[in-house]
C-alpha cells in the first residue's frame, strides 16, 4: 500500500500513515458505513518498526454514484480510473459471496 504522508524524520527514519484496518457496517436497509482506523508507522535506521494508532475516517455511502480516483497502491500514483461507491460495494459484496460459497463447498459432506 502506498505510504500516505511519508516523510524522513531525521537521517534514515521514515514515517507514514496507513489504514491499519477497516470495517464496513452493512446494516440491512441502511447505507453502508466504512470506518478506516489509521496508524502511524515509524521505521528506524536499525530496521525496527513502531506502529501507533492515530485516528479514524468514517464515510457513509450516501450517494452510491459518488466516485473516487483509483490509486496504484505499489507506487501511490493515480491509475487514470474512477470508480463509484456502488462499484466498490459490489466488489466487496462479491468477495463475501465468493468466500462464503467456497467455505460452504469445503464443508459439504463427501459421498
């Protein structure tokens, strides 16, 4: 994932923010809400890494036609594509369905 707000603090110390986890509240009949828990990562010259929680961002998917720019998470550069909140929702829901079907198939008794 690209490092948001990456800076060199002093010498070879590097510091950046990232989404350490995210949660989607998908309550029936309500717009989805995504919560990103942010953390600051500090990597020292020695290679030691320290992680500290630093905040959160909450977004309600009110208008599913709103769009965002897609970023290449390897280099942090725009990919030249836009994606709507509806497409993001469909992708995450598809992941759930795919995983649920695979789980259920693996639990079926063998004849």
